[in-house]
C-alpha cells in the first residue's frame, strides 16, 4: 500500500506548526488572552477570504451554505474551535504550557472514545489499556496537586468534539474553515470593541506575532484538511503526537514551565498510552494492508 507523499508532508507540517504556535508568546508577552484570540480569528478570517478570492473557490462556500445539515454542523464546529482556541491561548498566556501539551496528548484517546460513542466504532484491547493508562496519569496529577487538570481535559475534549463535527460535516476544507472563522468573527469584533485592547497601540512585534499566529493557524488547518484524507489514518494517529511533544519541549526549555517529578510520572503513563495507541494503530493498518493485498 503506497502512501501519498504530499499528503504525508502536509500532515507532518501541519502538526509541526501546531506544536510551535506558543512561540508567539515570546513577542506578545503580557497581551490579554481575549485580545490575542480576537486578532487571531480576524487575521485567520481575512487570510482565508483572500485565499478563496485568489483560488476562485467561493462557489464551494455557496454550496456548503445551501446544504442545511453541513452548514449547521460546520458552524457548530467553528464555535467549538473558537472555544478551544480561547482556552488554549489563555493557558499559554498564563503559563500552563505543559498542561496544554498534556491535553493534546490525551486528545487522540478521547477521540477513540468519541468514535465509540458517535460512530459506533469498536475498541481494541490495547486501546482500552491505553485509555486506562491515560486515566491513571490524569489521576496522578489530580492527587499530586490536589486539583483536576481541567485545562488539559477541556482542551482534549473540545478538540476531539471538533473532530467529530468535522467528520460529520465532510466539507471542503477551505470553505469549511471560512465558515468556522466567520461564525466566531462577531465575538472577535465585539471583544475588540468593548475591551480596552487597542491592537494598533500594541508594540509592532506583538501585533505582527499575533497576526502571524492567526495565519499560521489557518495554514495548519488547511494542510491538515488536505493531508489527512490522503493518508492511512494510522499515520495520522502517529503524526498527531508531534504537536504536543514540541509544545512540551517549548514549555520546559523556552518558557521554563514547571515540570516536576509528579509531572514526569503522570506523563509516563500518558506516554505508555500513546505507545499502546500507536502500536494498536500500526497493527490494524498492517492487517488492512494484508487483506487488500
């Protein structure tokens, strides 16, 4: 079974971009999270709109809008994505970078559970063990710090639910992303209008960094939308751990985020879960290849 090299490269780059997004904080430290979210949405919307104009693909937006089921599903996905972005940027801004990476390590395991719930998929034994291992890791963090890692859990659940909605919508990637940013645009404009944030009064480096954050996010989602359908899902399952690994390394070595022994033990169980999940996916992929051949 051959693998589409362009699809593999696009998906790989998408996850690398996702893992490096926290770098914006180097240039925009101290900017309120709501301001960052608003500018991110606005810049992503403008970028996607320009791309649609340049590629003359606005007819796909019209087709998507005319399909009532797809329209409402994509709009719901946009709201969920906006909430995920807001929480992620709040976490990065407040220094919870390691916990953010934990959320995206857990995300694939939550996606497996959602596949069971929403798409009637079956869990393999390694997947069950992987989920239990991840639960143990979260419990260790909870007991070690006396509080549930709500940010990590919320990021994992919201992005997994976004994936469910995207799968159900099955929309053309660029037009889908246009509607997703469009539905959150009023919130972004309202936030910029009613708060004291004045983007043009920011340091140039901070404003440019946040605008580039929005553009990078749009590029990431487009690359993912292009690449994911072109490669076996088992490869997606492996590649998706690039982003949280890069974020974890940035948190520890660039932003000096706290990474204690408790964190290490908890992450160890998460990494065991990741290994089991990956091995399970590889085994399933090999079985499918044998059946095809």
